[in-house]
């Protein structure tokens, strides 16, 4: 068979495999066919200390054209998180498919092959199944870790170190030697010359490949040329060191930025009510020459450090571009799965912290971009993803069996349908201090809305020393820990989140894959979303079989005859909440049937706990009250709140400005509008939310049109929910589906 023909067939098989995964068909059923031809190659690019400081993540000041180009050809994961925000444990978790509590690795000084010699790692799994596996640059924290995983010796460039080899300017190298000469014998034993740290930043007039990442790109392009001639597929892991400290790279990348235009973070103080244990005193940065051992870092120095970080990102991006360009030049791109990830985030004075090693969002959120043959291109997904998910994903895409020990979930279905519901939470952790009998562990959970962290002694995990809770809907920068006030005002919410955290990752998995209906499927489908057929671009929110993805008060809701029904047994008002995601700009379509009581459809709403939802509601009731835009759970005691109880009614176009001034235009008589509603029958409802405007339609007729900009009340995103008003309410909902609309700027 000619090489071109084999390449075409491999792409076809890869496409069939991805399609099968998106349809919920286990990869093993396609593995024999895939095995008959060469499986897709894998290029895994790991970047040290890279937070989502990239153009493709909406960071205007970043210069990253090559990674941006990769994102345009693949899927960008907006909310991907590591299991621990420090190099060694994070990388071991990703490469082993295990979480830190299962590896027992919480510090950089432990290797996977020592802690868990029984575990088959990600590269080892590919190696065992006929792949030529190569490690270039920094993949594991220790180059000698997991030697059996690789087909050839691990390669690292001269200069990946913490000492004088990091620098290329003679005066900086000499400074490290002088520092070493000035310290006592005890410190020399702790920090040999190869680990002494000089300046925190360096700009050099020398070319790219005098620094480690340039050398790594050189080696990666040469290796691609060699493996392209082989018959067996390759798994090539390429690890770039920058933007890790010190921020050392060629001068030309520094020159891309104007220091005077570099802004310092707005939120550069620790969060209000933060427990002391959560803070990190930037000790990684303070080990560098010229950086104060304690106290604040000056604005001038902070701006210089951020400049260095941005320059190193631009330098690293150029090296990534060289590797991707060579992949294209060799004709390998269409046969190769490409995944790029950062090993953790990084504080750039955010919350008054430098570096990593915290449980905060900025230290745990990473860039993650995946391009798969025949996958969608130029798409983003807000789904919650974990680094531990990468191992099963790559195996599934390549048709390899999944080892039983894996603790992540393959997100391969998201590569063909990026907006489908996914995990309800992701998990990370960090100990304080690194060791000792008084060590406490911070277990942190990120849900769609909250970051919740529980601190407990390692010796007594049942005891709680502190909680942290950050509401990302109201406080995306995590500037205030609201756990203390919530323990007094709404302790049920803390209890709910604590239960969810303790239940862990096994209870946060995706409920079921979302797929289009297969017309050849037999009747009475299993509990998946296979039963639902939706219009192009719409995601089904209900599978027609059970309440997968929904969260409601026990006994209040059930599924009957392919529809969600309130049971009529609820004694108090409650909501059934869609937990797949919070929605901002969208079009929601559903069918409803009202029989008794009072109900509604909630959008862009807040979760108050215990199945109570506050926000915009489309009334579902008797004909003469249909068309009401209602703001649920407004207090009668608060005048401003109660004024919003009824926002718009049938036939109205209403505008509310920032200061609560309301303008109402009655464009049609209520009765004329309401006559399209068929009480006691199935009706079609459409809700369109775009920017500050929300519109409700019943059976194709616009009932009410609301534009809401009122400060403190207007909401641009939130939960979708269905209301049971209690006291005998009987109402049904079916065919629920949603399409995301392009975001509107505030």
C-alpha cells in the first residue's frame, strides 16, 4: 500500500473511532479494525508553570500566535485543572492517571517509579501497545523517573537546572558562582552549585537555541524527521521549561512588550477572611538573587517580573511553533493527536502571591488544547476537566485499552461535541507544611460556581480546621472567603458543599454521553441521552429516561412517559436544577404541560441551596397569568427586591436601566397573546437570553420581552431549573434542549 493511501485510511479510521466515542461506543469494539492499520501518532506538549496567559484564552497582552493557531485547529478547554499545583506531583498525577492521594506523591522529591512501581503510566501504556515513545525536555520532574516507559533514553537539554546553567550572560553566571562561594559549608551541602539561584530574570542578545527550550525544539524537529520514516506510530512527549523561573530568554522576546504598558494585577492582596494556612509567602521567587526574603515586592520589580514572564511565554510559543510547523511540513499533522497542557497555574502577584503551590484558582487552572484527527476545530468548551483525564482520553482516541487503575474520565466525546454537559466538579489538593506531624491537607473542589476548600489535619482527616468558599459568579478573582459568613447565615450550603467534596471525584463524573438519536437504535433505550433527537446546534438537557444531570428534592420529581413530572407530593416550593452547566447567552426550547398548581422555568438564576433558586422565571400556570417574567424569591421586607417581583407581563416590552428605572410598552393585549396557550396540553416554550435581554415565547408567539440592566439584580448567567410550587402542583416538561449563542459583552 502506498504511504499516501495508508495515511488516508488511517485518518478515516481515526475519524470513525472519534465518531464511535461520541456515540458512546466503547473503543474496544473498533480496536481490531484500527489495529489493522497504523494508529494515530501522539504529540504531547507539556509546558512548565504556564497559566492560561495566552491570546487564545482572551489575554490581550500575551503574544502566543502559534499556540493560538493550535487552538484554532482543535478544542480549547476553558476550565481545566490540575490535581496539585506543583511540578512533580502534578506531572505524576497526569502521567499515572492517579490522584495524589493514590500516588502518595505530594512533593517534588518523590518519583512515580518509587511511589507506585506497579502502575502502568501513560507513555508506558502506549509503549506496550506498539508505539515508539520518546521523552524530550521536561516531562517527569525527574528525568530518571519511569525509565521503562520510553523506547529510547530520556533526552534533556544542557541547562534545565536551578543553577548557573540557567543563565547565558557571563555576569549572571559569575554571580551564581560568587553566591555559592559566600555561603557556609552546610548550605553548600543543601544547595550545591548546580542548584544555586541567581537573578530572577535575564535578557540575552543570543539566539533561541542557546537556551534549553530552543535546544528542545531543535531536538524535537530532528526526532520528528526520524520517526516519520518508521512504520510504527509514535508517542512523542516534548516538555518546555519556560515560563518557569528564572525568566531567562533572548532579548528579542523582551522587546515585544513595552514595560510602561504592563499592568499590575488589580487584586494583589490576600482574600478577605482567608485562613492563614491558605497563604503562600512566595518563597520560590524569594530564593532568587535580588528578591527580598520577606515583605512586599515593589511595583517596579513586580512589573519587571511580569515582563519576564510574558517574554518567556512568547519565547516558548515560538518553539512550539517550530515543532508544529515541522509536523505540518512532514505531512504528519492529519495523522497526529496533539495535546498541549501546562503543569499548573502561576500567581503573578495575584492575591499578593508569586509562583504556585496554593489551592486558589490561579494556581490550579491550566491551559489545555487538544487537536484530534477528524475532531472539531476552533471550538471552546466550558466543561470542567482535570489533568488526570488526559491519560484515558489519549488512550481512547488511539484505540488503546484503559487500565483499570485510572481515576480520570476520558473527555474524547467533547472533541466532537464540546458543549455537552460534563463533570459537576473537579478536585485538587495541597498540604501545609510540606511535611511534619502538624501537617494539614487542603482538599479543594471547583464546581461550576464555587471553589470550596476544606483544611484538615493529615493525622485526623475528620477534623476541620478551616473552610474556604469563593463564589465565582459574584467574585471570579477569589477576593473574599465567604465561608465564615455563610456558616452563620446559610450553614446548609456549607454542609452541601462539604458532602459533595467528601463524596469526591467518583460522584462528579458525567452522568451520560450526549449524542444525536440513532434512527437504527431499538426502542426502550438504556439510561443515556441516545433517546433524544435535537435540532442542529442544540444540546439535549434531558434523556427521556431518567433524571441524569438534574438535581431535585427527593420525592418531588419523577420521569414518566418520556417527560419530567412533578409528583404533586412536594409540600413546599422547590426546584429541579440542571447541573450540567450554568448558561449565559442561549436559546432554550422545551415542551411543557400544566395541569394543576403553579410552576415556572428558571434561567440565569442563583442557587441558594436546598433546591431553592432565585432569579428570572417564566411563569407556567393558568392561561390568564401566562407571559409573566417573574423574579423568584424576592423579599417582601426589602423594597428594592420586592419591586422586582413582577418584571413584565404578557404583551409587554420592558426595559430596566442600571438605576432601576422601568419603562414599559404594552405592544399587544394580554388576552390576544395568551390565546395561543393551550392549558392542559403540551405547549412549546422558547427562551432567548442575549446580553441583558431575555425573551419568552409560547408556541411561536412572543409573550414578554425584558431588557434588564439593574445594578445588583441583573444577571447574565446562571442555573436553569424547573419549579414545583408545592401543594399539589402537577406539571410536565420534555424535549428540553439548549443552544449556546455568541457571548455579548457587558
